[in-house]
């Protein structure tokens, strides 16, 4: 997750998931990240709100969702 001169970017690895300048969309994305942090599904690796990693709990929840589909 990163904001800069060229807008807001949310991605994983080399893949961009969202790239936008829309304030409403940026607020939604930040809320998603905050919820994942709150639920301890991800951790802030650099403590700057830019790089996150999936926790063991996050992988377990992802596996549970996959199995339920």
C-alpha cells in the first residue's frame, strides 16, 4: 500500500490490485488493511504502513475460506 504523486497503489508481489486517485476508493482500501491488521491476519513489516506480510492466522483463514468455496 503506497500513496504518492501518482496516486494510491495496493498490490501483492509484482501485481497491482488497485491503482487510483479516488478519495473514496482510497478510504475503502485503507479500511480493508486496518481490518486485516486488527484481526491479526497481516502484520506491518516496516511499521510504515507500506509493506505487510500474511500471518499464520491469515494463512489459516485463507485456507478455511478456500475449503468453504
